[in-house]
């Protein structure tokens, strides 16, 4: 029996799904945040003041994941969603990347803080260690969830047609622009930041996580842990030095991995693992 297989699973989720992904992602986030920007008093009186723990803040943050699951469900159904989630279990990764995520990335924040005369770690809140740990785990349910969209759907689809470096740059720019409305909310941390360094940081981080993503064969676990480190409340405020350090590191990492960053060799192009596609076609 012959089974026709496509290495990039275009028969499952077409590249054109990127447009739908972006429309859903931006519509939810910019729509929710836009209400608080355009009619702050009405929004606050109706839904409550928005903050990092407000349900609408979670909704706005989860929009890439919501878009990703909507697309996977539409094209592949329940079985496709289960297979998509199986990418969380892809734990095999180069030991060097594991050390980078768990040790070197935090060291970048610590080094940046020391350069500007800051502390080794962020000061604990007056309530002590407990609340800080609670915030740490709350952060796990915020930023890392975005990776279902950015690395789960957008990165593989882009890498069907371009080298990983360009996919990373496009995702980084999209990611930065997606955050823009939050800078107009006085009740969030973004209001105290400058958008341009933040945008540069987003592009830099998206490039940095790209070789990790491809090395781990499309794992969502490692990009999520990478993202979690970025918002870990225990790491000190190192702006702007953390961005400068990460830009230098990203350039070095890109050069070191130039054989895979500037070609599509080894680039992950599957939204749904190919093993799922094979098993379904055997079943047919």
C-alpha cells in the first residue's frame, strides 16, 4: 500500500492560515485594550480597572494561543489539537540550549543590572517570598501561553518559505507591534517603558529562540520556558543593558548557527507532528 506524504503537511494547515492567525490575534488584543484606551472611564466602570491580574488582561495575552487553537481545530479537528499539544512533550534539546535558557539567559539580566548599579536579584515584595513565588507561577500562565501561536503556528508556516532568520525577524516585529496598545494603558507596567527598546528586544528575542525551536524539532516546551525566563519576577530590572546584551548575544548566536539560520535545512515546518499525519493516513 502506498501512502502519499507531504513533509510540510500543507494538506493540513495551509500557509494562508497565517493571515487568519494574525487577524484573530490582533482583533482580540487590540480590541480589548482599545476599549480601555478609547473609553477608559466607561470600561473601568463596566469591567473594572484593568491590571496584570484582570481577566481581560489574560484574554489579551492569550490571543495568539486562541488563534492557534482555532486554526488547528478548524483544519484538523480534535485529533489535530491533541497532536498539536503533544509538542509540549518534545523535551529533547541540545544541552547547550538547556544551559542557555536556565543559566545564561538569567545571567544576562543579572549582568545588565550590575552594570547599571542594580541588585543581583529583584527585591522581594514587603509580603515576603510567598507572593513572589505566586507571581512567578502566574507568569507561567501569561507570556508562555503566547508560544502556542508564535512558535506553534506562525514559525512553522513561515519557515516553509523562508530561512529561519527571516521568520524570526518577522515574528519579532509582529510580536512587538502586537504589544503596542499596552503602552497606552497607565495601569500596566508597559506605561513606564519606552516602546522602541522594547520593540528591538522583541525582535532580538524572537531571533534568539528560533535556533532553540528548530534544534528541539518544533518543541513548545523550550520556547515556553525561554519566555517564562523573560518575565521571571526574580530577575532584576536591567533596562536598557539587558537589551544591549541580548542584541550582542543574538548576533553571536546567529553567526554560530549561520548554516541553519540562513538556510531552510533543518527548519521545522510542521504545525501538527508528522507522526500524527502518518498514523491517520494508515488508518484511512
